[in-house]
């Protein structure tokens, strides 16, 4: 009997020990979880202390209202100071900015009266602004949507201010589109949000330079010799080809080949007599446009060559009288050439002046101009390199003014108003620039030095 009792007690002991362990473990787990949740509850209560409800019929005291507004006012004040510190002050010569472009502005061009400014934009839209007063903030605007996929690269006016010719790159190659009736009625009307009807396409040409892009497009009224006063347009390809077009009819008037590696740009003299090209070589080739008795173009013949630079010519422009050419070169100089010579008798054009390019970087190294444009009175040369804009006195070669960040990106094009236009009550010449920052800007003219 004792053995049975002892055996029963032994079995109970063996069973009770594990059971006790389980119960003890469970109790400990419950204890720790309870303690954890109680701590979390206390933490949440300490963080989210309930606020006393405000009586709905009680107005805040003037003192608390004042402190609240003071804090908001201080916050706004700090915000405004921060924003103002980030805004760069405008240069004194910057008089207006034409915004609203959806992408990089690739080219600008003024009409012959200076009162219409056309811009070509990488968003596929040509915009024509009516410039009655340069200081205005509400220019009348005409939008021209190019064919889908067309990327405009250059632009020029034809027939005064009534027609604009656009060079654009499409899938098939380079194309020219001439839009008529783009002149805008003057005065009194504010900025138009509604889209006007698309101007009539007067003429167009596909694959004008095969697959090559048109890099420059310049126009001039042919007034030399027997020319009939028609506008002629010069398109320069990125290859070696340059073509001449009749602005009104779109007829191809002739083609020349520079045979100089690759074109940099080409332009036509203001009187329509000469065609000149810079083509990444030290020499500049000049052709004469010969007219028939009926005023039409008879031929384009080789006239002369400008020799004297020691490195590639990057840009050139004619003087207003069509008797001189100004060139900029990678040899770090600017040259002014007299082309009023008897080249038929093999008389060479003469270098009148040589100036060192005055634009330098922080280390003192000369920066070569990308493009230039001469004022209509022939006195001031505007030149750009990257985002820097500089004005130079043609007579002395001295710098009149420099804007290091004229655009928040590369300056892609520049053009002077052909005529003086209003700025408030005073008419004057102005310069337009285009940039990759989606803006076109208008600049006044720096004063010439007394010397």
C-alpha cells in the first residue's frame, strides 16, 4: 500500500512540475505585456494632453490674437526675406522679359519697322509679339503652331512685317514654312489669351538642305543695282550648303557651297548685294548677288575672300551701309574689313581695325564670341558667349557694358530693332536676346563713352 501511494505521489510530482512551469511562464508574459502597454498608454497620454474645449460664444482675447498674428507675420517676413535673397537684381539695361514660352527659345527676329518680334521655340510654336512700347507688360500676341513634330531652328521676317519664314527640323529633314498675314493691329489691345486662327501658309519647302538642319536664317530687302526691292532670304545648313530664296514666292534663287568643312553661319548684306559665310576656317568667303534688268536674281558669283585671321572665324556681320564686315575669330581678335574694293580687278579687301576680344574668364583666358549683332547705326556691337552678353564700341573696341548671366542658360540668338521704337515717351534702339531658359529679353543701349 505504501509503495502504491509513493508511486502515485511520484507521478503527480512529475506532472506538476511542467504544469507549474507553464503557468509561471504565462504569468510572467502577461505581467510584462501589461507593464509595456501601461507604459505606452502613459507616454501617449503625456504627448497628447487633451486641450480644454473653447467656449463657442467666447472671442479670443486681443492679446492672444496679437501674439498669434505676430508669429504669422514674423514667419511671412522671414519667408519674404529668404525669397528676396534668392532673386537676383535685374541689370539696369534689361527693360523687359517676354515669357510664356514652353521650351528653349531658339531664335528671335524683328520686322523691318521694329514693331513686331517673332520668336521660335522648341515647343513647336512661333510667337509674334506686337511691340508698341518696350516698357509694356501686356504685348499683343499671335501664336503659330507648326506641324506636329517640327522643331524650329531659325526665323526671319519677309515683306516688311506681314510674313514670317521659319526653318524647322522634321523627320524628313529641314523645311521652310512661310506664314502670311502675321502683322498685328496696333495700339490699345491687351494680351490675348484666345488663340487666333492659324495664319495662311504662303509657301513651304521640304528637305531644303536634305537631312541637314538650318542653323541661320537672315533676310534683306534687295535694293542694290537693278534689284526690285523684294526680300531675299538666306538659309545656311550645318553642312556646307547655303541657299537663297525669294521671300514672297519662295522660289529658290541659287545655291552656293562653301567647301570649307562645315558651316558656322551665313548672312546677307542689308542692301541684298553680298552673301558671306563663316565656315570654321580662318578665311571668309564672300559672293555677289547679281540682278537682271527685271529685278530678278541672275546669278550668285564668287566675289572675294577675307584673309588675315589665324584661326577659325566663328561669326560675322555686315555694317548697315553694306560696305564693311565685322568678324570674330578663335584667334582672339575682332576684325573690321573694308569690302568696298574693286574686286573685279583683283583688289583685295582691307583690314581697317583689329581689336582683341575683351571677354575673359576668371583665370584671364579669352572667351570666344558665339554670335554677334551690330546696331542699326553701326556704333555698337552686341556679342555673346554662353550666357554672357557684352556691348562693344565699334570705333574704339572698348567694352561699354557686360552682363555675365543675361539668361539662366545659353543665349541662342540676338537681334537689334531695325528702327527706333518707343520706351515710354522716348524712341530708341533695343536689342532682343533668346535663351535656353524659355525667355526672350529686351535690352536698352549702353551709353557710348565720351572718349
